[in-house]
C-alpha cells in the first residue's frame, strides 16, 4: 500500500473526509486553490462502490476527469501530481489541461458550506434562485438553469444551505450545492439561436450577466454577446446592434438599438478572453524524463553486474471513459502498468483582434 490517504476532521459539517495528502499532490492543491493550509485533495464519499473513495470530489473539482460524474473531463495537473506521488511515474506537467472550477478560490470554498442561509461567497460557481430565466454557466460558455429543487425529504444536515431543509441542488456528487447546469443546445459558441433569444452564437461569443434585460419585449435573464479582445481591453457587441462597446469589469453596458431594454454587466477581461484563465498565473514545471523502457547506462554497456531497472514511466494524460472503481489507481493504490493515453489539445488563449 502506498499510504496516500489521510483523514481530515470537521469539514463543512462532516465529521471527517478522506484526502490524498502526498507531497506533490498537496503542494499542487495548495497552489491551485490558493490555500496554504490545505491538507490534500478531497475524495468523493458518495455513490457507493462505484464512486466512494475512488474519485476526486466533484464539488471541489468539477470538470476534472477524475471526478465521479464527469461532464467536461479535463486532465489537470492535480491528477498528474497524484500519479507522480505513486513513485512509478514522472509527470509532464506542461501537457496538463487547464482547470478553472475553484481555481484561486482560497480556503473558504473547501472549508465552508457552498451557501449559508441561501447566500454564497462564490456567486460565479453556485446559484440560489428558482427562476424561469437563463443564467450563465461558471465558465461563461453557455446558458443554463440553476439546478435548485425542493426534495421530497429533508436533506442531511451537511447538505442544508437554505432555511427550508428540503431545498438544495439536484446533483448528489456536488454535495447538493446548486449550480448553473448548461442546456444541451445553448452553448454560446455552438448553440441553437432559436432557443436563445437575444444571444449571439459564434466562436467569440461569451455569456454575460443581464440586469432587467429584455429582447423584443421579452425578459431573457443572462445573454451571450460577441466579444473582442486586444491589448488588455474588452469590447462587447449585442445581437442586432452593429456597435462595439468597450468596457471595464463591473461596468454597466446598455445596448442602444431598438429590440433591447435593460443592460449587462461587463465581465472581467480574463474571464472571456481566455478559456480557463486563472491557473495561468501559476507556472507549472516541465518535467520530461526518459520513457519507461529506455535502457539504463549499465544495460547499454552490457554490464551484467548491475541489475537492470525500469525508469519511471512518463505520463501526461491518464484514463479514458468509462471508468470503474476498480480501475481508479489513485485511491485503489495500484500502479497502472498500461495507461490509456488520451490527448485533447485545445486553444487556451484566444487570439487578439
């Protein structure tokens, strides 16, 4: 056994949680979350044998490939660090994909409940409204709905975030924390304009918060707008409006053309001009060791006095769907001899106009 798992007591109303607390994993988690006291990466304890203690906790690392309920499926430096701590692999961190959820959040996201009395310190991640209007997803790439619901029975104490103990999110793997769940056809870059009134659909489109926003006399909530990035400045353009509006983060922008009423809140430049921006401020070291089957110098020289040995395997991306609890190496504490390598390169920074 690799002794990678330890327990942390009294976390968000739970008596104890299990974490991977090995050195590189802990260091990477502290860097990623900007939490210097973090003890490691928390493990899922819901889902029975298929999910419990065999994946990262989705609430803290949504969209990471090693969570129980994968949506986007990003191969992050956090998972690579865990593999390197096994002692059998050396990770090439330069190949990791950027994860955004919870990045630079500070310790509060991990130590406190996602909402208290219906209020959250992380409004970009969690929502608190039963509403008929659309909201932006946390990555500003889609419109969706808050998955808040009233359950048939009271939720466990650690999952109660509202005065009504039955109210909470629909997703168990999110610890019932309500979040904006994207629709299948409302992506800002590839959605169906017929179900997205007022939205611009295109490669540079991103979601912005609306304020009493109406299009053709219909309240629409949030909306996808065209964006233009360059020299650190952001401009937005609305549907049926040829004008570009340069704006600063938090500034109120009011469209001037006929179909529009209300306004939008200008987002931060980094939120819309990069795909997954925040972790880019933390450079990840590049490690490029010999491949696993490279011979040692003794083997090359034919020196039989030295016992041949294997080099650490180099990994960049690990696992492919579907998973099962029995093949999740981090928690089952096994070395994976045959890794499934999957590489989905994506553009992390949009070109300037």
